[in-house]
């Protein structure tokens, strides 16, 4: 029996995998998430997803394990908007996103005894124009603090997002269709 292990502490990723019917274990990875000089946002999240999956695979040491690593970021005008450092950083990010369309990118990595495969999903997200009062009230809820780009589409901020171009679940933190496709392909390939 193959073990699926999620290399993430994200409660949103856990909820999405459960929602999609996966049975899995959680083994959070702890890797350096600093960006590298001139690193492209897609390369950044794919590198982190790979680092997480491979770090957990090395610790688990089970040839039957399949590790799913993921990392999500928000990008606007070439800037990577990771999780905010504090309330003022969250407000800064929300002001940047206000009235604009940005990209949410999730890097995925599937690691097993047969190696690692990576992919990325990109989704466009349009934001309404926010007032300073709306931004302050939202930051005060605490919701932005553990989320890339300082917002959660599945929470309070959802009311400011009139349009999503691409996978909604990617914006939550895990593109389910891509994950399913990658896992099914890995299981089929490993069975040969």
C-alpha cells in the first residue's frame, strides 16, 4: 500500500486533499524559504516544493511513500508577495493588490523512489479597489498573517474578488486537478 504524505503544515492544503477524497499523512517540511537573487516566481515556488518533498522523503525513508510538496506565492509586477512579516507589511501588500489583477502561483513536487517531478499552476485574480479603512479592518482580523499576498480567497477577502482566471483551488493553496493528475501518473508509472 502506497503512503501519500503531504509535506506541508497548511490547514488549507489538508482540507483540500480531504475534500478531494485523498487519504494521507502530514509531515511538515522545514526548508529555507528565502528567495534567491533574480529568481523568477515560478522557479521560486517549484524549487521550494521540490525542497520540501525531497526533505520529507529523506526523513521518512520508506520506498512505498509518495511525498507531495507544495508552495504558493502571489506575484504582482515581478514582485513576490510571500506571507506578511507583520500588520504593516500585510497592509502594504493589500494596497498593492487593490484594484489590480495579480497572479497566484503554486509549485508542486511529487517525490517517490523513482524520483521527483515538478509542475506549477498559475491563476489570475482580480481585486476590487479597497479603501484604507477596509484594509485596516481586514488586517485587524488576523486572517492575512499566514497567507501569501496577505489574503485568503476562501475567507473575508473573497468579497473583494470578482474574477478568477484559472483554478480557484490554486488560490486557496493547492490546485486539485493538477495534483490528482500528477499522483495518478506517478502511481501508474511506479506500478510498471
